[in-house]
C-alpha cells in the first residue's frame, strides 16, 4: 500500500477552500498534487510492487 500526500501544503489551507471552484485555485491544487506525486516517486519508486511505503496501523490507528 502506498500513500501520496501533501500535508504541509494542505494544512495551510482553510476549510473554506473546500468550496472553491475557481480555475486558478483548481490549477494550484493540481500543481500541489503533481509536486507531491513527483516527490513520492523520487523517494519510493523502488518500493512499488515490492513492499508498502506506509505503515497503515502507525499512521491511522
């Protein structure tokens, strides 16, 4: 199991942003996601198909 996240960037956004649909904001969110995915791939690519890159019980339980 793997998890791509961008907690540092998303934690800076207020709850009101969940309702924003402006193209500029959506583009910003897309770019945050793309950056997070690029960082994750660079750090975890060799784990794909081999082992999990996240400890689920530690993270969520």
